[in-house]
């Protein structure tokens, strides 16, 4: 056989093997666009924090809500940013909503359109005077490691509480943009939950409550043009979950001294 034919035959065989392997991978469920990149360094364990029972979540009929966070709060990957979960939440709650989302921003990491959470909080207008502050995220700190993280969160939250002393603050933890949930994302979720518990703030965890699973991942997350952000439908799904979680917190019994529980006021 001529050398040229042999080379063409070898290439054809290699392509056939590659296609066969890809097909088998899809059939066996090996290909998953949400799989994270390998973690290159170990994640430090969270420290223990004493938990304080949250005060009752009581809101007026039409509350003013400040939603503060990262690109998910900004509305990235929705067909229009104003269709992002923070804006849809306003519709679902019958609320007036102020949205402050900066893409790429975190407690340690500056964003694309603004600085870190702490610096942004320092620049907030006290005159906004919200009834409820939802501070969301952020997975953007997952590559920064645990060193200094809790200190940055504590300083940012101190400033937020001082800026809006009359507001109820609810922390909305990071939601996974890929599955399985990366160890760094899980560590951030655990740190935020512990620090919120130490302040007596309500904490909503999309990670612990399995908002995004293998079954609904591709319906919620746009892995292509959205660069693993929620699609328009995904943003609505998140808004519905946040609204439902807030409704549960408003219906939660209040724990009094001595351990007795009383239903919230109607």
C-alpha cells in the first residue's frame, strides 16, 4: 500500500476511535459541562462560631428591598439584566427593589465594574433605608483561599449593619455554577453560614438546599453564551426559590427564652 494511503487510513482510524469514545462518554453520562476544573490547592477548614437564634423576619406589605451581590444579582446571562433574579424577586414580593450587582465582585476579589464587597458597601447611600437587605454570594472568592476571608466578610457586614441599622439582613449564600459543588464553593457556603449564625442573621443556602442539581442544571445554567450563569428561565427559578425561602422565614416560629416557640404575628 502507498505511504499516503497508509497515513490517511491511520487518520481515519484515529477519528473513528475518537468519535466512538465520545459517543460512549455521552451514553454513560461521563460528559458533563458543569464539571469544575481540578482544585489545585487544599481548602482550609472553617472555624467554629457560636450561633445566635435569628430575630423574627417581619416585613411590611410592600417592603423596600436592597439586593446586593455579584454577577448573578446584576442579571448576567438573562436576555436582559432586568430579567435577573433580583428584579424578578421584586415582582414576586410586591416590593420596591434596589439592585446593586457587580460582575466578578466578591469579599476579597474586585469586580469587573466595581471594587470588593466591602468597598462597595462603604459607598452605599444610607438614605436608601431598606426594610430588607439581601446580600448574595459570592463564588468569585473561591480562588482566593480561606486566608483573610472571614475577616473581610466580618468587616463588610459590620459596615452594612452600621449603614442600615433598622434593616433586616438576610445572607443568600453562593449558588453553584458547576456540579459537583467545588470544595472552595462549599467552604465559602460554610463560612458564610457560620458567620451569619454568629450574628443572628438568617442564612439561605442554595448549596445545602440543592437548588441546582444534575436534573435541572442545564435548565437553570446557561453553559454556552451565558458562561455558566443562570439563563433567563434560571433567574426566574432562583427568584422563586428566594421568595419561597423568605416566606418560610416569615412563617418560622420564634424561639423565646426557656425554649418555648410561638408562631409569628399575623
